[in-house]
C-alpha cells in the first residue's frame, strides 16, 4: 500500500473515475492482469518459482515480483540486468538463459510492476496541480518537488511508486488505507509495525498528552512527529500510554468529478524530483546558520563535528575514569559494505548514508525514522532527476533472500555523510549531484548536477558537504582519471550555484604557467574530502588531490597548481586568498586530501591561529591559517625517502634517484601515503595531535600506474601516534598488529580518550596522554570510517560505521 496523505488537509479522497478511463493507455496493466505469456510462464516456473512463489507473489526465500514497491516503474533493461547478474548475497545469475527467455521474463516483470504513471490517465494535469496547491489544500500537509508542507508523506514520486488502484483507494477511503496491514515501507523484512503516519495520542510521564504521527515504534521506545513538525523521540519511562486513533486524520474528498479526475491525473504524473534549482525557497534563518558554526555540545552537526575540522568533543561523561563500563547500546544495519560514513546528529536525530541513500534514525534508540533511496535514471530529454523512496518510513532495499529487491536498486560508490542546515539535509552522489532532503520526510527539495554541462570527465561526489553560512560547499572525486577539478558552493535554500573554483587553471590564467605540456585541461586535482571553515578569519580551507596522470609528469612540467595544495578561499565570493602546496609536481600520488584542523593554540610563546595537517607525503605541517606562512614541517613517519626535508622556502628538498622510472623505483611512503583521508584530532587541554600513521614503501613506475603495491620484503605497519605540535616530536605511539590496508579508521578525541578502529577489527580507546589501552570492543570488522560522539537526554554515545554495514553506538549503562 502507498498512503498518499495523512495530515489535516481536507481534500484528498474518493476519486470516482470510470473503468474505461482507467484502461486508456494501460497496456502494461492489462498485461499484468492477463499474466505472463506462455513462454514467460514456462521460464518463470522452471527458474524462479522455487523462491518467488508459483504466482510470483513471494515465497519463503524471496519477495513478491508482482507490484513490488522496489521494482515498480523499472524499465525492462533493469530486469534484464538483474536476471543476468543476480544480486550480491542473494539471487544467483541467470546469464545462461537464452536471450529470448530473458526478454520474455523482463517484459512480464515490467508489466507486473506497472505504476500509475504507466497508465497515462485522462485528465488535465495542470488543473490537478493547481487544485493540489490551491483549493484542494493538499499542499498544507504534503510536499511535491520542494513545494508544500512536510506534515505528511512527500508525494513527488507517487505516480512511479504506486498503482492507480492504490492511489484511488487512498483518495476514496483513507481510513481503510491507514488501517491496512500492508503499510508503505513495511514489507516483511522491515522492523516497522505500521505505516509511519498513523495518528496516536501519547500520555507522558507527567500526565500531559501529546498527539502526532507514530513514525516508528518499538517495545521500549516511540518516534513521534507532532503536527507542528517537531520530533519527540521517546524512550521507556518518558511515556505511560500510547493510543492509536481510529481511521485517518484526513477527511474525505468532496470536490467535483472534473476536480477528482484532474487531481488523480496530476498525482499519477509525479515520477520524481526534477534536476535543477528550486525557485521561491525560503532563506535559512540566522539562528539556523549559527547552530552550525557554534552548535550545542550534544550535537555532531558536520562531518568532523565542528566546522573547524577538529574531531574533538568537550562532552565529559565518557572519560578515562568511566570508559571501562562502556557497552554497546544499539546497532543499525545498512545494506552496504565498506561503509565510510560519519554519522551526523542534530537534535537527537542521526543521519547516515550509503551509496545513493540517506537514513534518519532516532539517535538514542537507533530506530529508523525514514530512508531515502535514489535510483539514477537514464538521461532523457525531459530532465527527469533521480527518484528515491524518501516518503514515509521506507527502509533501503533488502539484501539477500534471492530477490530482485536488493543491491541492484542502488548505484555504486561510497558516501561519507551529510550536512544539515535547518530543515535541509544535504548529500552528494556517486555521479556528482548535490541533493537536499527534508529532515522530516526525506523528500527531495532540490537536486542539482555539480558538474557544468559539457565538461568531460568521470566525476563523483563521495565527500560530505560543508555548510558555510547560507551556502553548501561540496567537492568532487575522479582525479585519478582525466578531468579538471573544482570546488563549488550552492545556495542552501534553492541549490543555485553561488561560485565555482577550478583547482586546475584555464589557459591564460597566471597559475596555468605552472603546467607546461598538453594536459592542463584534464589535470586532476580533485577535492573529495570535506574541508574546514573559520568564522573568525572568514576563510574556507579545502584541499586538492594529485595531478593527472599521477606518476608521469612529462606532459605537465612545473608545480601543477593547485594540485596537492590547501586552499584558503573567501566563501562569499569563491576567491582564493592564499594557498600552500605540500608536494609540487607530485609524482607519487600524494593527495593533500587529508583533514585540516583549525586550532587556536600557543606556538613557541605566541597564541596563534594554526592550521594542522599530517600529509600523505609523510610530513606533519603547522601553518598560520591567516597568512599561509609555514611554521613547522617535520616527518611523522620513519620510512620517508622521497625528500630529505622541507626547505626554508616551504618546498620539499627532493632526494636523488627517487623519481618513478621505467623499471620502477622503491619510494617511502607508498601510494596510500603515510596517512590518508581518515580523521585526525587535537586535544586542546593536552595539546597533542593524533594521527593513524602508516610505515610503508612501494615501487613506482613512470607512467600511469605503480607496482607492486607494497614492498613484500618489508610489510606495512600502522601506528597510532601523538604529536607535539610545537616541535613535531612524537609524544607516544601505539603500534597495531594485523594488516593495515583494511583499516581506514581515523580518531576521535573526547574525555581524555582517543577512540580508533584497530587493524584486527577491534574498536579501541586509549589514554590521550599516554597511549595506554583502556577499553576495546571486538567488532571483528574492517574499518573504513572514523568515530564520532554525541549526547541525547544527558547520555553520551560514541558511534562508528563498520565496514560490514553496521552503525555501532556505545554508551555507559543507562541509569
């Protein structure tokens, strides 16, 4: 079932439309009613019925293939691809089937999942839209493509996710839809007891009552959205009674027959958000902007917790004295492996991401509030954007079970988190789109392509965006292939482009003189790691990656600005104020895309505004972030052979005979670097900087690659190191056992502790002053993400995403 309304809007019910009108143009619906043809029936019974049931409506081992919400509206190419490739951990490949058998199955499956959009109903779509936003008052509770109110499910894709009969019933009898056991987003494998939009009356512990939508509910918790658009995330003890109200909050439709016809035609036409900026959107308030710059201590509102980039928290419940009692509080499973996300928490709501997906969770209980899943469509002339399942309580597609509803619903690529400003949740996609979702529903407010039309290159967007004022700043990936890197800022309210800074200059610009050769236009310098912002200096700090090709500089002689640099940018204009290049004319793939920490600290007798970075090239840097002046550069690894040091001019002093050659040359550190994009931290009370360092060497060959990855005679090791920022000396270190290639966990500083993922799959905490091990949890996971911390109702949590797909949250025992 798809329930299209729920709120206090008076009008969405009882569309009486003739049977003849419903059948016009509904070839797919008729084919579904008739069932598969003889060939499709024979092929299905022989290959599919054992899992999906004799009639295709589901079995014990796999979901229904008829009117499946995950597969609705898919084209035949989608079904052909899944049949041929299968799903990870689920349905096997049937590529050996004859082409005509695959075609017959695909044609029937397409018909069996026909949607309202396939029906091409009679009616005036424009008139229906006018009624929806006007006289019908539907938009007082529902949003469509960024317009309306979020007090009910977002309807932007109702036409491509619901059938005509489902929409018709929801309009004609909302009470029946509200009481249906087949509620939206609640297939058999989801832990949600109802639609997520049922109205309940809750008696609180103090005797007062509150009324709203039960978006989710467990035995000991309740996720309530009240009619004023607020979350009430209640735990056992917060309330004494929950009463579900009968029927629906929405009254029946009482308009004319033409109005009913046109409204249904409009709803059936809604097939997802359009790509492009949103006109007429409200500006974020000064308070919303301030909440990002100076957030509550309990929140973790940006990728690194604070816009300064320092993954340090002042919360004091989990400390050296209490950490021994830390225990697992809850887990949440995303259908992805290799998770790289850092959870974001604002006001008790956690946002986590996978590839092309965002989920909102109750941060105290780990229970899902909503999930948005995005499907990347084929390009078409209509400008249709990606559509997803943000409306309602919809989880991501299930993994396994032998069904089509699996990983095939997603694109590929990692996604490291979101940014939040007011009611907007921003994230980037593997195909370099920036999307804004509404915090209550997960509905798409706007979707913009980050890359200008006609610009060549395989661009991606794995990084978490950063909110700076009323802008959302995001970078791109792909610099290991031929493209021209850039950083871009978009208006948070509308998605309109504010400015773009190209990290590879155009010919004729002053920085172009640092590129001598033929490949300036595709020189790389991607910007795929989240930057930092300092409200005091008013500057945005962002890093750029390696030039392309990474190990062959013959067609790019010169320093190759602004690759391998940190850039200080005025976020109001996008103008560069200063830059520092860590590795000019890089031949070793030494991206500068490591975190930049902005701290105010004493440095050699003077309080200074500092920028700290442990760079992939093996040197630890301290810069004055106002001017860009280099204050300190010192190796933080022992294996460093490509340079003898950093000179007074700030440039590396290159070692002889270390440039990549045709036969290969051994260089330390190797291509993954002495560190990488995993997070670092600085404790301002202890005045130490913490980094996961890698001791490793590798062979480099001139050209577009390297071999082998590491030196077999000298295997790599990973070491957690604490560095004195005034001297660059290592204060203490904790060597780790196991293979470091599987560990991309960074660090978190809180309560005098350093949390980090360890090579063998343990999640550990050590004393920030000494490195002494104090606590560990054997998760048996590879780590690709860094930890964070937050608090809800006075209880502090530490959370991390495990590579296997789990979000793990730890806390002290609840009192």
